[in-house]
């Protein structure tokens, strides 16, 4: 599944479900997507992304 964190005062805070997918140009975010490429495998794959808003200072 997808998890999302926002950087606030140089600390990482997990985003609430209702805030998922909302990005504000004054903030920075980390997004993690965890999935199984093969449903029959026990192995997970991970994609980590970061997003820096145009006006972020963090």
C-alpha cells in the first residue's frame, strides 16, 4: 500500500488518510509504495519518492 509523510519543522509526520494525495507547495513529502510484484511470493518491493514543493524551506 501507499504511505505518506510530511516534513514539518524538520521532523517527519505521517499523513492522515484524508490528506493522502494532497501536496502543498510550501511543504516537502516522502511517499512509500509497498507491493508484491508476484502475488505468490512472500517478497515485497518498495518504491520511495520525495516531493519538494516550489516554496518549501525544508
